[in-house]
C-alpha cells in the first residue's frame, strides 16, 4: 500500500494531538519508554572476553557530544574505568550499562581526567555497590580522593537520611585511594591480579606532571593498553608490545597551530595555551608510529585535541597517519 506524504503528515499530527489531549495515552507512552530505559544491558560483563568501551574521547576543548577522557574495560565480570572526565558518567548511564565497578584507575590528575569522579562514586553507590570504591592512581591519588570525599560528605549524609542507611549505607558511599608504589628504578607495577585479570601500571612522560601512568589489561589471552597523556614514550612502547588494542591519546598539532595563530590577537591567553600544549602530547602520526613499533593489532585514538566537530576536521585530524612508519 502506498501512502502520500500529506496523508502521513496529517496522521502524525492527529496522533500528536491525541497524545497531548489524553492523559492515559501520555502515561502509557512514558511507561513504555521508562520500561526500556530501566532495562540495563549486562552483555558487556560476560566473562568470556576482554571488552573496551570509549565513554569519553574529548579533551578540555569543548565539543557538543563527546565527553572528556574515559575508557571502560570489561573483564572478570567487572567494569574497570580508566579516567573519569566530565560527561563520562552521563554517556555510560545513557547506554544503560550498570556501574559494576571493579575500580577507577586514574592516569594523572588534570581536571579533564578526574572531573566526574564524584558522580561515578555516587551512581555506583546508588546502584548497590557493596563496598567503598577503590581509586587507583599515582602518588597524589590520596589527596584527590580525600578532596572528593570531603566535597560529597554532606551529599552522602543527605541521601542516607532520605533513603535509609540500610538501603544506602553511608560507609559505602565513599572512595578508598590505592596509590601505585613503584619499586626503586621500576617503570611498571602490577596493581591488580585476580580472577584471571592482570592490570599493570607503567610510567609515561607528561612532564611537568609526574608521575603520570598508563595501564595494560591482560585477560584470557587478550590485552588492552590505555596510554594516558604522554609524549611519544619508549616505556609505553614496551608496555604495549604485541597488544591487541592500543587506546592512545592524540593531539593534532597542525590544527592546534592554526588555532594559536587565529587566537594571537583576539584571545592572547588562549594563544598562550595553544603554544604550550604541543610539548607534552602525542600527535596522531606519532601515535601510529608507537602502535607500529609495538606491533599493536589495533590503534584507537582518544583524548582528541582539538576534538573534531565535523567530517572535515576528522579528516584533517588524521592527516599523515596512513603513511606513518
């Protein structure tokens, strides 16, 4: 049967008018949508594989849809989150992935990597977490965790009082810091080894921020490396040798240079920042060179600076990558 467009448009208008006028129809529609939204997706937690989900791929520069840095690794029935940039919880919650957190792992303490820590803690507590949330990171993580715990202290009190301490025990609504203690002269350290999952932290070069780390996950013969923020790093290449998936930061310095030139007269502070940041990030071409030297099977670019807002900028962003040695 063939429908004419005017007829379809009229039918849609009629249905819209019916919904607007009929409270029963409104309730039924909302109930149906809410039922779908309430159904969480547990499929990523199957223990038969190592899985990766990018829940934030942007940098401090604004983007209409991308969250700041966040990489979720699913292994051993848990979710292990590397960095929790602003907007990352909203992305994960929108995908209806239950926050069955094993731990949050921080690469360093720039704001775009830690800004959503309070929300990940709160939301996993609300969803029934049974113990304080472990936050792993380089030396200094104790201070970051203590600060977030203090900032959310009254919120924990309010929610426990409102919903009941049996339902939301306040002693669970906090975070526990686990600093990475590198042995003398060591460049890597195992931070978790249980249920077949090994997580190794390794040092990277993000000077003057130090220490800064990346993480390698090994599970069921599969592996993932998350670089954190760094310049091209020989220690990262060693850590990523023969890895299945390398999630590497990328800053398109040829685009950053253009932004700097444009901002020089009208926004001198922005121009100053654009001139500073190339010396402690990795370009897309360099990330490809790292992947090739490490023999990584798949390279995923993340922490995109600037985060490309359209197809033209996406094409410019990876200029030269295919020719990387």
